């Protein structure tokens, strides 16, 4: 392409592949300008300005337009363009014809940390500005580290602080309320909305429910506003609406890619303030203590005799803990109940049916979950006479398990349960 002569009449359009903030402009001047020069930076900002209101694609322009704005000949503009290309800020596509056509794709600059860790740009910057200025920039943009070795971490956990009552619509004639995690103000919606090019998103895309989901995902998966912009743009459907399920999956995949595992939220056991008061030494009390002392993933692992739960099982736990926001101990009771009632199989459809009912009941701990399961099981048995020879109830279900003194048979039953968790 070096032999192609750039002419004033050659046309170009610009495709927006970036989100440029004021901070990005500061990075361009501070880190890129010493390498590619002020004219290249001016060209980049001119192309950005040609997008006209952050549209995804610009109107068709010719290169005489750039000559008029930058006040320099085309060979110099071409050199500036190639400098931008060399540092990853621009991709150029060419199509020959009676009048040649170009497509310019604009990309965001690296963050200061990414730039300073870049194996090439980092060295070139050092050579261009010298040791003194380079050290100044490192200190200016370095992430501050605070010495906390003499301090006690008293930070509250998510489920110890962000809980509030929210009104839920009437269901089956009963008005109810549930615990809801308050994840407001996790991202800057004004920034996100203004940064998505016009014409590719529906103005109704950011409704109340969608904003709540975005805030929850940002909180759970530790996603900042800029990363959330990228995720949202990647899950817009043909109608310009946000595909909420695709957004969940994209957030989950990004977190797993960066961290190698799902959020620690699903590995959390019952918080202290939701635990059943101690002091019950009966068989029931011991079982409650078990449900409330272990997280759902480890609970399943122990039920499987040390075998790691499958990805499908983990997704079920994620749905219960994150999506439905059920307390870990309640999830454990639910998992045990379903495994016993469903021939040791975790069917997602079966679990979702029961989980929805338990969620509406607002169950907070293992004791409440066990009581609720017993009542629902009694109702079921009254309505439906069936052969239960192949269905084994949990040891805690419909038992006289309040007493401290156990029969030999009862003692063996509870020992078998706890044997699973050794």
C-alpha cells in the first residue's frame, strides 16, 4: 500500500470502535504524543470529531477536508495516519476505484497501567522523554498501595449491609415482600448511554428492570462503567434492546476469564446474622448447624463424596444464590430436599419450580426452610396418594427430631447424613 498515492478527492468514512473519555484524551497527550507527535494526535482527534455526536459511523468525507482542518499537505497527513496505525489507535482499509475509498476504524488508547507494562511502547516512551519525566509519569499514574498491616479489616460483606425490603407485585392473591440486595449506583449510566453511538440502541433499552440487572451484575462481578459499556454493546439485539440473558452470560464469562472461577458469592456460607440461634442439641438442631456451616458448592461436593459438582450444578447454585438471592443455608436445604425427592438428580426445571415458591415465602435460614418443606410435603401427600417406595425423604423431613435422646435407628440415620460431610 506504500505505492498508493493519496489524493484530496479520495473518500473516507470512520467507524467508531472506541469510547473516548476526557481521561483518554489526557492519556493521548501524556503517553502517545511524545512517541507519535502532535500532528498524529491532532489527526486522531479530528477523525474522532468527524463522527459527529459519537455516531457509530461518520458521513462520507474526502481528504481535502483533513487538509483544510490540519493545514498541511496530504503526504504529511499520511505519515501522521501511519503513526496512529503503528501504535494501535487506528486500522485502515483501502478499496481502489475511479475515486479511492478508505475506511478508518478508531480504537481507544491503552490505560496508563497497560501502556507502562507494554513491552515496546513503554521502552519507546522512556527513550523519548528521559528518565526523570518517565519516573514522574509512573508516580503520577501508579495505583496507590496503602499499608494496612497494623489495621483490622472490619469491612462488611455484601449480604450483611445491602439488604432492604422491596415491594413485590401480588402473586396468587397474596401480597408479599422479599429481601433484595441494593446495588444502586454501581455504574455511571449517563456515561454509558452517552457513549453508545446513536442509532444502534433503543431509547427504551435502559428501563428500570434492566438498570437493576446492570447494577447487580456490576456489583457481583466487579465491573466498572467502561467494561460494562463494552458488554452492553456486545449484547444489543437487532431491535437495539439489551439481551439480558446474554448480558448475564457475558458478565459471567468475563469474570471467569479474569479470575478463573465464579464470584465468591456462591462460595459463601450462611452469614452470622441469619443463622438460627445456637443451643439446640436435638437431631434437628445438629442438622440445622450442618446446613448453616457450609457453602452450597462444598455442600454438593460432600454429597457427591468429594467429587466436584458439574458445571450444570454450579450454574444452578449461581441461579439460586445470585439471581434469586437465596441465603446459603436455604439453598443447602433445597438441594438436599431435591436430591432426596428426585432420585439424586438435580433437575434445573424442578429446582426452579420449588425455588420460586421458597423465594416467595421469604425463607431466611435452615430452620425456616425445613419447616416450610415439611408443611409443603404434608400438603402434597394429602393431595396425591402415590407409591413412594422409590422416593426417600430427607432424614429431617416429617420426623420427631426435636428430642435430644435418639433411638438406635434414628442415631444411625443422622450418622449416615453427617458421614457425607466428613
